C-alpha cells in the first residue's frame, strides 16, 4: 500500500482496478477502485469536481444512479459502464450498442 497505510481498507485482497470492477455492487466497485489507487475520498472528490459527501454516498450505496458517475469514473481512470454495471455487464452493453446499427438497419429493410 502507499501513503495512506493507516486507513482501514474494506477490500485488502483487491490489488488491481480489474479486480475491483468485478465486485458485485457499484458501491463496492467505487470504493475498491479508490483503495487500489490509494487516494482519499476528498482527493477523488476534488478530481471528479464534487465534494466528499457525494463520494461517501456512492461508496455507502446511498446513491445508486449518481449524476456525477461519468466524472467519477474518469477520475478513477475506468470506463463508466464498467464502474456502474460491473465488468461482464459493461462488455455485454458495449456489444449491444456496437451491434445496434445493424439491428436497426435490418428492421428498416
């Protein structure tokens, strides 16, 4: 761990962002990503252009559809869909949207 060794980690077994993005809830993925990057809630809030209370609500599961999520994900350096939905779901969603033009074209024919 880095400069915040004295903080209690909820996910000490998670060491990469890829591992963090496989957790089950947005709250867990958000906190684990922050822990992997070894930054405080305040540091993340500053980078995402919000305040620490918003970060805390996301990490506590009290904000399930946060408007700040795109900026939050960018501050963490992860795709917003992966943070919001988890790894497999984001891959599935990406594939759906990648296939969407062909689906619409087939329906118009």
